[in-house]
C-alpha cells in the first residue's frame, strides 16, 4: 500500500527549508523590534471557544473546523485561527494584571477544511501578532507598521494596504439595517450562496468572491459613513498616522476599501489586509483588525485588542513569484571522505570532530569522486580525505571547498583539524 499525505497538506522538504527558516527568523526579528514576546497555545481547544469567539455564522465555524469528541467525551477542535486561543490564554493566565498593552506573537499551524488551492491548504502555518489592552489609534498604526516591515524585510515588493472601519458594534445597527435593505432590493441578482449569506449575516455578502455580487457591493452603503463621535476621531487619527508612515517608508501605500469586512465576527473598527498590487484571486499576504468585544465575549473583562495573521505558505509563494533571493542553508563544516579500509578510523574522527563542536558528516562509502560530489551537494565547507596512507602517516588532507579548493596537510587528530578549519574561517 502506498500512503500519501492527506489532501490539503504539504511536506516541507529540505530544499525548501531555507525559505521557512528565513520567514521564521524575520518574523522573530521584527516582532522583537516592536516589543512583542512569543506565546504558544495548544493545537486544540474547547470547540465552544471558536463557536463563541469566531462566530456561529462564519464559514469557519459552519464549514471548516476540524472538530471531534475525545475519549473523555469533550468536544475538541483543532485551532482554525490564532486570536481566540491567545485571548483565552490572556484571560486564563491573568495577563490583565500585567502592564498593558500585552504584546504577543505566535508561529503555529492552523487547520481548516477548505478546498485546497494555491496558497490555501487545510493545514497552514501562520505568523500572528496580538496587542491586547490598548484601544488607541497609535496601536492600530503600530500593528499595521509591524506587518509592513515584516513583508518588506522578507524582500517582497509592490504591496499595498487596504483598510476599512466597521465602527463599533452599538453604532453598526443602522448600517447593517441599510445594508440588508440594499441587498434585499437586489436579492434576485445575487447567487444562491450569497442569498444564504444575506439571511445569516449581511456583512458576509460584502466579502463575496462572486464578480456579480462584488459589483453590487461596490454601490452598497459604506460603513465609514455610519461612524461618528469617538469612533470617527479614532478613524481620522489612524489615517493621519498612516500618512506619517508614508513619509518614513517611501513604498508604503494604502487605500480605503469599503467592501473589506474580514470573515470573523469579532472584528470592530479597524480592519486591514496587505496584498500584492499585481496579484489576483487569493492573494492576501497578511490580514487583521481590531477585536475589542472578543475578550468580553469569552468571559473576561472588557478589554480592547488588535492583531493580524499571516499565512507562511502564501508568503513563501509570493517570495518565489517575485524571485526573492534566499541564501542556501549552510552545510556541515566538514565531510569526512574515507578511502580503502579506513571506515572505522573515519567514523572515529567524525565523532571526535563533533565532540569538538565541528559539524561533521561521514560521506557514504563510495568512490572518491562520488564522495566528493556528495560533499559538494551537502554544501560542505571542508573535506577531510582519509585513506590508508593518511592513517599510516598520521597526516590528513583537508580540502577547502568554501574558498576555492585549496588543500592542506594537517595532523590527523580532531583538535588539530578543528583548529585548522576555525583559523581558516571555514567553520
């Protein structure tokens, strides 16, 4: 029987690991620059956490969650997104007692039963950040800037920010009523899927991927026309802050997209997405927004929050599309090439070199040509050639591959060889 990976999952092969290492390192670097600390939450949670937090009417809860009953009879769900879990951890661990806002980031797999396509898989990996405990527009701008720096640092260019304000939940009633009225007047022009969405959640219609619906949505009432008071002040201040970012980051651009609502019920006020200027379809690289009601919904004290999530698979696809150069992972310091009947001596030398903190690989026992080819394929910095002559004389041949192939005779002991490769700068 030939086993295959489950549909909608990927094997991350060694040849692609350089991209993943680059993304992870960049995410950690940028998050740290902005003062964010790492948090890790369980891969699975109580199903009700996502039903309450994400929203019963969302596609995630309705169609996409991997849920099951465990042996103890508890209903468990593999996390489909990261924010609800972080907010649960914030409440459960008393992080409201820490200086606010609490700035956290995570890198973790997420699970959604979706139709697999380019950049959209059933197990995907996500870099996310959350700032909990501050409702100021300055924190909104900080999160948006962090996302921009992360994308730019990865080497991705020609990206723009789309954003919108959904207002506050209390002030959204009039907007949703007018939106529902507008789409009801055009209900016969909507496909069946969007007619069903209209019944459940009118905002979801704005997020439709159907071209005919999008055309109708463009002429629909706009959420920013329904905000006022402190919410309007927050929105205007954010736009001013984003204009300041344009003065610092010359490539930074943004536009207001009145159809942008995001697909989760917990969002209010600011929502945003980054996407390439020249890519269509499922092209969003990073998306998020403000979720001030969420912690209260989950049983905590009313606490504002904002964050984003960014799919790593999609980010790597965009890096490859834009032909971003990523350095090959460094290979071992030394590959030991054994000739003749020196296998035991070669293995002993390899062990001693590793004990001396020199990364060492023993080449498979083949011809010298094949072993040298293996060393080059491994991107080794040096080769130690060990044959019967070298064992008898107590002198090894050390070939420098990193600097053009110079060869030296070095005493056949781990200390001398380690000192040689270190002094030559080839470690």
